[in-house]
């Protein structure tokens, strides 16, 4: 491994625990804009099944119009909790990469990354909720959502992509885009 | 730069979609995951003989604790990301193949460390296991992929990239000053 890359990796590893600690304790605040975005999307496209979106710490709760069983009256509604930390750990990864790069304008780069990553956090949380009600909750709940077979396939793919790929890949992409000069320097230096 | 990222994203989505098909699961992902568990068990038994692999499960015969290697922890997705990044970047095919071979070894090597470490963290403290499993190791594996890719990019012949107008040049980034290049 080349010198500049090795030093960059060591700095990133040193920053990761700090970034993870800040992310964990500031999660209620950091994730609040993502909750707002989820709320807007829920009102625009899923108003028939989502009555409200609430946030408690890092948990986003979807209050639905769906009934838990066959009873249609006075049986309560289904509420689904989603842990937003599962889809936002890219934030500390990105922060560690930015701080390890030691480039000028790092506060601006942090802000850009935060703004770009948040919609993908919303994607993951929303896809998790949709997967739960449309697939995992069973036929009694799933039948009330009105999703067709192909829509459930799309939801399954969105959930898998949003949980296995996006949380880590998006920060890496944003980092490369916001650090093209450093990328060029790394390429130029002898291996 | 734009061309690289579009190619990267398309390749990644296509490979990930292919990975989810029953055919790929049956003939690639499941055997891969089982092999990963077997390799992990073989390594662990060098120091701890009471560990066995059953399919994708790594199990301790001492206390019955077991971990099942599921999607996201088998390194397939990380390998897909690396594969897409290497294939999308303009480079001679020989370099791509070398980069992929070395990169897969590096990513899967660290992934085995992840599996083994989680196996023992789970026996020690479940909360620590959860944190390491859900957040920390995910970030470390992606950092590994990024570093492998950066190291690979540094080995590429510059002349070709300059002739081709490689990704950074097409992204409008000026080449670095010689002094900066020498000290980087």
C-alpha cells in the first residue's frame, strides 16, 4: 500500500470512533430532516396507508391505517417502528473520510455529504416500512395495502438495495466526488 | 467522471439485481457463503478446536453459540461494489483483472476477519456484537473496498488515462501541481 493511502486510512480509522460516537448521540437531531422527508413522501404517495410519521430518538414510527387482523372496527391500527440507525451509518463513515482527507473546505464537504446522504436514509427507512407491511407482516396486513405482485417485487428490491448497498456506497461516491483533487494527487503520486 | 459514475451505478445495480435471482443464490451465493463459513471454521479451529461450520452457520460446541452468515455479511455485496468500480474505471483489461483478483482476496480476507470477530464478540457481549455487526463492520468493509480501489487506481499507467481523458479530467479537475504530486 502506498504511503499517502496508508496515512489516509490510518487517519480515517482514527476518526471513525469519534464520528460514530457523535452520530449515535446526535442521531435524534441528525435524522430529523430525514424524518421530515419521509413524512412528506408519506403524505404525497402513501397517504392511504400511512396516517402519520413520528420520531423517538433514532426510531421512526409509522402509524398506519392498516388493521392488525380481520376485525375492521375498534381493533387498533398497525404501527411499525424502523431503526433509522440501520440506514444512516454512512454518515459517520463519510465524516471520517472527509476529516481524514484533511482537505480545505471540509465543513462544506461535510454539509454536502449530509445533504446527499439524508434522502438515501429516508429511502432505507421507507423501504423497510413498506417491506414490513407489504411482505413480512403476513397476508392479513399485506392485503390491505393494495400492492400488486410486481409492486411487492419493487419494494423487495428497494429494501435490499437500500439496506445492503446504499448506506455504504453513497458515502463513498460522495467522498470521491467531493475530493477529486485529492483523488488526482493520490493517482499522481508513485505507488 | 460522470461517465465513470453512471457506468459504476448501472453495473452495480445490474450485478446486485442478478445476485438476488434464485439461480445466482443457488449456484453462487449459497456455495460462496458456505465456503466462507468453512474457511472461518478452519481458521478458528487452529486455536479453538470446538468450533464447526454447518452450511453457512459457524457454531461453538463449547457453549452452543452460533452465527449465521447472511446477506450483507458474506462479502458478496462488497465484492459487487468493487467489481463495478474496477470495471467502470478506464484501464487496460489486464490491470482490471489483476485488480479484481487482488481486490477480491483483500475484501474477502477482511470479511473472514469480520465473521470470526463477530463470532467471538457475540459470545462475549451481545450489545457489542450488535453494534459491530450492524454499523462498525459495515463501515470498515466499505472503507476496505474504497482503499483497495484507490490503491488499484494508483497502479494504473497514467499515460493511458491522460490520452483517454480519464474520469477526473472529464470532470473538469485540473491536474495537480508537480510540487503537490511529489509530496502527496
